[in-house]
C-alpha cells in the first residue's frame, strides 16, 4: 500500500442522489451539535461477503461549522440517509483530536481527521497517551495549511509571529496540532513565544476583521467558506504568508506533510501561495461492521461527482488514492471495497 504523501438537524430529501445537489447548497443546516442518540456503530450487522449496508443509525463527527469537514460531512450524511438503510447525522465538533477521542469513546461512529493526527492516534503519541483502536475507511481530500496575517502586523514568516496575537485553532483540533508544529519548526513555543488565541474559525475571522488578532493558522480544504468571506470583505487588509521554509523540520515530525499550493483563483488572490498540505481520512472504530464499512466505501468513493456538488473537495474521493492510508490501518471492509472497485 502506498503511504500517504481538516442535537444535529438532518435534511431528508424526497429524491435520492440527484436531490443531494440541492441539499448541498444549504448544508449549513445539515450539521449541528453532538447528537444525543446512543452510538450504534456496533448495532447494524452486514455480511462482509455481500458488502451490504444494514439498517441502523450512524453519527459523523465533522469540524467547525465554517469549515469543509462540516459541509462535506453534511453531504455524506444526506447521501447515506437517502440511498441506504442507514440514518446518518453529522455533528459540529472541534475536529481531529476531539473527533478521534470521542470516536474511540463510542460517542461517534465515523469521524473526519487529518492524517497526521490519525497517525499519532494509532501510534499512541502526540495528543494520545496510548494507541487508539481506530481504522480508516479511506483517504479523502487534502487539507491546505492556510496561514493568514493582517498586512499591518509586520508578519512575513512564521518566525515573525513572536509576541503576536495568533489564533492557533480550536482546542483539540488538527489545526492546533499543525499550528503547534509550525511554530516549533520556526523555533517558537506556542505557550510562551506567541499570544496564542485558541479560537474556532468563525471567531478567528471576526478577530481578523476587528484587528484583535494579528494572524491565524487554519488547516482546511479549498475553498474554506470562512476564508472566502474574509478575503471578500477584507482583501486589502489581509494576506497569506509562505510557510514552506518550515517543511523540512515538519517532515521530521511527521512524514505525511508535503508541499502544495493554494491556487490564486481560490480566494481571488494575485498569485498562487505555496503551503504545506496533509491528507484527510474518514475513521471508524476497529469494531465497525465489515459489511457496512464495505458498502459505505463503495457508495462514497463511487459518488465523487455528487459530493463535489456539495463542496469541491468531494471530487478528491477517488478509488486510485482512497486506500492509501498508511500508517493508519485500513478497515477490512474498506479494503474489500477498494479491492473490488
């Protein structure tokens, strides 16, 4: 396997896959706070050989309501609910670290996670004191590390963040993990060398607009709705910085980090921005029913065109890379599905 190189309201549709496109245009209503329904990943049973999805309920842990996890997660929940016997709900969360902790604890059945955080989880390092019993359904879209500063802040590099007011993401999020490592790679300590503001993305953007923070780190898909808003309303006041000088040290921490670029057209920029990218994965516990895992993977990775109409990142759910989750183990049902595609 090739190693890798961001109470719910559910919308039910009267038609299946075609109607998902319409729902995708208003998916801000698909997410919500953590569901209070009891976890049910172990309840449905589906035969592995048949690769069939059995009736039941699943909860999906996504991320901040202004990020891509939330939008794409709502689309996945709608697709599952309208085309399978499963009733799926998507919940707003703090993202990767929290998602994995609560997935392992039985509060969710499926969870979005950055691959670096998931790799830490299965190895029992970083934010995790012991290996977590989670496996991947597959690799999904890539997250782009988006570091934005106010032009009047004087920040042109990660090193320039010393003493500045920097939003490092929600507590227990994948963004916070990457922000901590970026600062570390630039010779800075998140706890002593910057005025760390541990804010979710909506409050972060508000702070950029009113000048109460100088810059922020965000790990998310392209485009991230909140950043579209920021660059639409504050284009003359904010800018991206190039963080790729930190990449060699970042790769020493975790080899999943790679160089990428944010296309200028994403946010109406003057030119492309070089940055660091990391893949995302969908995770389940290792006791998730094999038949359901197989059926879900076949459905999701066979519906990239539909999910892309919910959010452009959906087009990255392709079978050619879906099984590339090392060092995160692939769930046996997911392996069965990818092998059959």
